[in-house]
């Protein structure tokens, strides 16, 4: 059986696209992902991987900044 450290070494380019999508679904939109145990496991692995931690924190900050600037932007008629 593969350990978590084995799984970290198997991350691929597809994970670069999947990690932010899962993070948004779970943490930003609060979707219930209990029907998808594999995706939950992958999300846990991503959240424990330093490079993904950095990317996801930067993405979160960008969303916060964008939401702030959208809030203060003048409304168009």
C-alpha cells in the first residue's frame, strides 16, 4: 500500500489543475464532497504538500484581494 510520502512523489501536472479546483470547492464554496472519498484524499495530500500549500495560500489571497476591489469599485449604471 502506498504511503502519503509515496503519493507526494507521484504528483503530476494534472494535480496542478485539480488542487485549486478542489480547494475552491471545499473551502471557498463549502461543497459537501463526502460522496467523493478519492478527491477528499487527494485534497488532504495537496494540503500537506509544501508547494501546494504555497500556491493555495497565494490563490486565496488573490481571491480576497479581488473580492475587496470588486466591493469598492464604483457601480456602473
